[in-house]
C-alpha cells in the first residue's frame, strides 16, 4: 500500500484539534490582553482629529428668465458621473489649495509644516538617513502635501453632491478650511465664467465689425450683378424669359392641336367628296346653315316625288321637274361642301403658319432662358453668400449683446452651490477608543485561536484514522523501552560494543575518539560473496535513480545498522538533503550520529509529545539530519503507529531522500513504509544463512529488487570543516 493511499485514510480529530485551545488558553488570553492593552494605550494617547464636511451641489443655476434667447432647457450640459468626477479633481487642485493656504496663513501652523516643530526623534531619523529631510522640500509644497493628507473630496453616490472633508487637530480650523475650499471653488467657477464672457466679447467685437463690411460687399455684388445681367423677374418669382417661354409653349401646343383638327376634318370632307359618299356624317358640313336648308329641301322633294309616284308615272312632267330640282339640290350641297373643304384647308394652312412662327419664337426664348438660367445661378450663389454672412452677423451680434449685458451687470451664475453652512465638529472622528480596543481584542483572540489550531493540525497530533480505513498491524516496528541516562560502567560497555561492531564493519579500521587521531591497520581487500555492493555503490544507486526513500533491513541486528548511517552520510556529502529515521529497538542507527539516546524522536512524535521541529536533529559528522527513537512510552507510541505513512509522506516532501533503518524487520514489517520511489536494501556483515534467508523472504514477499549492501571496505572521505571524524 502506498503512502498516498494511506494518507487518504486519515481524518482530522476535531475533538483533539479544539482541545488544543483549552490546553493553550492561558497563552491565548495573555496575548489577547497584551494586544488589547496596547491598542487601548494607543487610542488613549493618540492626538484627537476632528473632521468638518462641506457639501456642494453640482448643476446649472441659470434661471429661465435669464437664459439666453433661443436656448432651451435641453441646451444645458448634462451632469453625469464623469462631470462630478471632474469637479472633484478641480476642488482638490493645487490652485484652490494654494489660495486657501494663503488666505488662512496655514504655513505658520506646525500642523501643516513639520519644520516649525520637529521632534528629536524626527531629527535623529533624518540624520541617519531613515527619513527624508523636510527642509529639502519648498515650504509651499510642504503645506500642500499636508493639506492633501487631511483632505478628502468625493462624490456622494447616486447624486450630484460633492462632499469636501477636512480633518485637523483644531475643530474650528477644520471647519474654516473646509468652508474656505468650498468658497474658493465657487469663486473659481465664477472667475472662469467671467473670463469666458470677457474672452467672448473680445472675440465677437472685431468679428462683428469685419462681418458688417463683408455683408455690405456681398449685397453690393448681388445688386451689381442683377443690374448687369438685366434679369427681370416675372410672376411666381421667376425670370421673365422663362415665364414667356412657358406661355409660348402653351400657345404652340394649342395651335398645333387646332391645325391637326383642321387637317383631319378637311381630309374627312375630301374623302367624302371623292368617294361620292354622303356628307351627312361630316360634322362641319352639317354645321353649315345653307347645307342644312338644302338638305331639308332635298328631303321635302323626295317626299313629294314619293307621294306623286303613287298616282303618276316616272315620265310625268311633274315628277321629272321634281327630280330635276332634286339633282340641282345635290349639286348645290356638294358645291357648298367644296367651299367648306376650302375653308378647312385654309384654316389648316393658317394654323401651320402660326405654328412655324411660334416654334421660331420658342427657340429664341429657349436661348434667352438658358442664358438667364446661368445668370440666375450665379446670382443665387452671390445671394446665398450674402445671406449666410448676414445670419452670422446677426448671431454674433446677439451673442455679443448677451455677453456684454452679463458683464456690465456682473451676472455670472455658477453651476454649483453650497448646500449648507459648514458646522464646527464637536466630537473627534479619531481615535475611537471603544471600537479600536474591541477590534484589537477580537482580532488578537481570533488570530491566536487560528494559530493554535493550525499548529495542532500541522504537527499531526490532530490526525486520526478515517472511518472505514484499513491499516495492517505494525508489528514490524519494535518500539524501544524508555531509556535512562547510562551509568559510567554501562557507557563503557556500550562504547566497547560499538567499537567491536565498527571493527567488524570496517574490517581492520578503528574508530578514533573525538579529538584524537585515527590509527588504522593495513586494510584487507574486500570481495563480494553474495553479489552485494558496498556503501559507495549504494549511495551512487540512490542518487542516480532519484529515489525518495531508502528502506534498510538489518537481519544481523544492531551491528549491521551502521550501513544505513554510512549511506546517508555519503548521499548527504553529495549535496542532497538527507534524513535518517531510526526505527530500531535500541537506537543503534541514531546514537552514533548524536552521541546520546536521550533526544526526543519518533516515539515522542507518535505520542503527540513533540512536533517535527523538536524531533529532527543534525548529524554531528555530516550535513544529514536524523530522527532518533525517542524517549516516549513505547506502548503509547504504538497506539498511534498508523500515523507512520503520514509522517513518511511529510518527510519525503521536505527532504530529497529519507533513509529508514528498520532493524531485523520482515517484508510485512516494512510494507507501511514503502511508497513511490522506494529502494529496499538488506544490510549484511557476514554472508551467513541468516542473511540469505532474510533476502529470500523479502524477494518472495513482493520485493524482487532488494539490494544487498555491506560496509566492508568502506573508507569515509575527509570530514567537513568544523566537524569531527566519525570513521
């Protein structure tokens, strides 16, 4: 099982976490009382500050009765957020502040010029260069900087009101400065309008004089051109030639219509006469009175012939006389029709002649009208220029009269007003003793509680197995019994045992006491017996593979535990951050690195008697760190043995390599210590059956890559400066 999965099987013990508040209540209360007392003293001794407020309404103040002629309420400028923000910048501008400072003689007050009353502390800070020298700043700039620090100008939200706040030690001075700034702003707005009116009259006067001359010249050009072109105006405000052309065009259309009608009538009469047809269907023939009487007589004769034919024969003299009269009447009718035809022909010829005459006159008028049109275009251009200049002249004259009248009467309405008179503040706005003290007490109490909870949480004491988490029993880590300081005889025995073990590790090398030179016998050549590697090869393997953990199993007991120490020191000398965790029962791996077994260690961490910073110690002979067995009760530490995966995860996060000496543990014993990037080593001194069986069991139980390592033949390099040799 990996350390990550094991770490996920733990939970926060809220009871243990919040119990830390009860254990540390005295420290929390003391710190809270100290901070509260300091805050109370600061608020009590601080110089009170008073704040006065002046409020200005921004908006047009022009009356409907004094508004310029031709302008409406829509012409006034809109007062939006940008306009209010602009006025805020104007109020806090240096020009207004300079005027207020000069009017109230603020440069003579120490509150606005610290050079008038510098404290000894300020002078000392200036001398040592921790504070800029105020004498290097001009007096006027010093006053402006102080005013800027005490001034706050802002627009009231969702309104056209600007608040001018000024703070000072003197309440009356605060009110005077705030009111003076508001009045100076209103005066500056009035002066700006006065300057605008003066600039307007100064510009419009010469422009009006120049425009008057140009209008005269333009109108003179119009009159001269009209006289030169002889453009006569007819009805409907049009040129006479154009009007005559229109009339002749109408007359020509009428003549052409009459001619066409006469020709059509004459043609119909001619066809009737040529074909011998009846003339009763021709309207012009029937309109003749003579023909009508002849036709009536013809009808009468035909009636008489018809009546007589009933009693008389056709050759009867009377019938023959009537037929002779009837024939004469037909000839007379045709003669009259011939006359009508001649009249119609003459009428058509006359209309044709009139048409030709009108066409000639129309052509002449067309040419005259074209010339008149070109002249009219030029005349209109001159007229438009004259009218435009006259309109501009009238507009300038109206504006000039308006500006001049306002300047003469000194009527300059400002687009702002003071809402109310500034009141002298009666209570200081700073310091507020109650709120400051309460806030300091609450903040310090909260911060101390949070710090205590975080300390308890990060120390690991507030962690417990999560519900349903499955952890295998940790029988592989044999916890040592509580140790006491050894007596002199016991220390000598332990030293003799250590020297024997180290003699076996080095095969001929002897360990010199601290401060004494080491004398070594002639080294014997080391040969591999079970394919094991030496300490140097083991260190090189760990560095090359980038392993995060190195688990050492020593089936031969405490004497072989020195292998983990030597490997840890070699890797540390290569520049990596290395920590050795001693899980042996006797502390055989950590005691040579610390020269004592009374340091707090892993048992204290598991029993929640210490934190990481208390159990990590530096090696006396290298840059490596070590966590010894510790001095806590092993039985109590065993109850929290399921926290070992979390501790290992934390250590691998902080160090490049964590070396764990497990002593004579088996495969099940080291399973809770194995995680990502783990190398398993088996330490050996003698190639006996015990070592062989331990290696076989590790391989059979899931660790096929176990590596055998021996300290035989290892010669440590030169110790680092300032450290004793541990070889």
